[in-house]
C-alpha cells in the first residue's frame, strides 16, 4: 500500500507540473527514487531492492529510444523509470502498454481539435503509397505542425493508474 500511495502522489504532482509547465522536475523524481530504493531495502531486503533496480532499468529502457529520437522528454523517461523502481518490472511493462494506448488516443484527439487530422492522414497515405513504388516524396506536413507537443506525462500517469485499477491495487491506505 505504501508504494501505491507514493506512486499516486508522484503521478498527481508530475501531471500537474507537466500540464502547467511541460516539465517533470528532478526535484520530485530523484528524492522519490531514493525513497523507493530505501523503502524496498528496508521493507523487503536486498531481494526487493534488486527487483526495484531491475524495474527502474526496464522503465528507463522503454522510453530511452524515443527520447534519443527526439520524441520524448527526459522527464518522461525518468518518470517511467521511477514507476518501475516503485512497482517493479512487470508493473512498468503492463503500464507502458496502457500508456501507449492512452498516448495514441491523446494524440488523435489533439489532431482532431487542432483540425490537422485530415492533413496528417492524407500525408501518411501518400507517403506509404509512394513507398510501395519506391518513390520518396517530401512530407505534406508542415514542420511547424511537428512542433505541437502535449504533456506525455499524462499518458504515463494514465497507464499506471489503469494498471493499478486492473490489478486491484488502488488501495492507498
């Protein structure tokens, strides 16, 4: 229950700062990471600490490549890694599936509200169609449109909360 409480409090703080400022702060992530590691060590011994460290690296690796490609912020990577440190590798793997679904839905809704869905789908269709014949055309999407971002920490938090609900672990006290 302690780890669920800590996770939910972390997610609330990170979602608020991510929505308001598009930032997930290290001053929230790193102290919580230390608390997670120490709690696992004190409550479960070295075996739980090892499991927490493995969960950290699994969460980190899930978003590390998208971060390297420029599609993800460093705060998002650290947040998912921290979720893995708090709840373990299986939890973070399952959460990342829900996170991807939530993130895709959020991006789709964003495209609809920004009235870019038609242009994006048309550009994708022409790109794939021309690749079939070995023709590579420049994208119809304006580079300024690609700068539109949204706080992906919300998708990460949504994935973790859905996973908590599905495993019946949303008992905070």
